[in-house]
C-alpha cells in the first residue's frame, strides 16, 4: 500500500525548507510520495531532484502557491 506524506514548509526561511524536504525524502519509503506545500518555486530543489532521479509534479496549491508531489523513480 502506498501513502502520501505531507510536508508544509510555508513561512520557513532558507535553507530550512530545502533541508526539511531532503530529510523527508531520505526517510520516505520507496513506493510512497511526498506532497510538498510551499509558497515559492524551489528551483534549487528541482536541480537536486533531477540529479538524483526523482519524479515530481508541480501544480498550483489550494492552500499554498505550489503543491509538488515527489516520488522516487520506479524500482528505487
């Protein structure tokens, strides 16, 4: 069974949002996904996700400017 873990980093000062996301991804079971709620477009995070092979989807949030779903590539 897969689940989605929510992480709300709105209002935090850099680099804390990035640090929290990376820590959450490290602890995330392989088939689960992370739903990130954030009020800025996290370009540095996208570079790390691309480098490490994570899949992500950015969309406008209902409670935040962005909601980003992140998951490890299949087979990870």
